[in-house]
């Protein structure tokens, strides 16, 4: 029995000695996973995309210069070609580009096309009477159209007489 214990002890000792003198078999420390890439910053959308509520509109009316503001124009006695777009009778007009020259059409009946600005205000209760000056106060609350095109329909603001 002593021999068996000695052999077992000798085998265990030899095994321990072999493990200590053998090249290290250490497992390398786990590598850290690469840090996740930062989330991309939300892309800023162009102003046009932000104004999704802005819509194209075409309106017929009388173009007037605003008497108490330089380079300011109004369309009075106006009616949208698609009444579902607006029931306003007056609009503040702003050229969408330098190519749009509103001053050339003052006191003419015109058709303007452009973009009705989102949140431009409630329609005016009444338009400035024909022949009277239009002031900034008259335009308080009037919706604004960014005008992209303008066409003269008549040389005066007078409504054509109905044909019989």
C-alpha cells in the first residue's frame, strides 16, 4: 500500500513539476470589443423641408404698393384659384427671388403663383377698398405668399364687366 501511495504521490509531484516548468499556457486576457461608433447626429433638414405645411398657391387680385413700407406689396380684392387653399381676400407678397419684380405690376390685376407660408396668419376680415392706399396696419394678420411668378391680367385693378 505504501508503494501505491508513493507512486501516486510521485506521479502527482511529477505532474506539478511538469506544469511549472512547461511554457506558460496562459490564456490571453479577453480583448475588449471595439467601442460602438457614436450615433450619427440628426441631419438638419433644409428650411423647405421643415416648412412642410407651406403649399403652392395661385391667386388673382389687384397688386398694390404698401404706402408706409418701402418695397412692400399687397394683393387685395384677391381670390385663390383653388378656394380650398385660402379664403383670404388680401395677401402680403414677398418676391421669392430677385427675378420676381412686383413693382412693375402695381395697380394691375394680376395672377401670382408661389408658396403660401406656413403659419402666415389668419386671413384678413376685409380687403382694403379699391383705390385706397394699403398700409402695414391693413396687412396685419394677412397670409404671406413667396411669389415665384406674376402675370398681368389687366392694366387696371378694375374688375372686367361681366359679359352678357
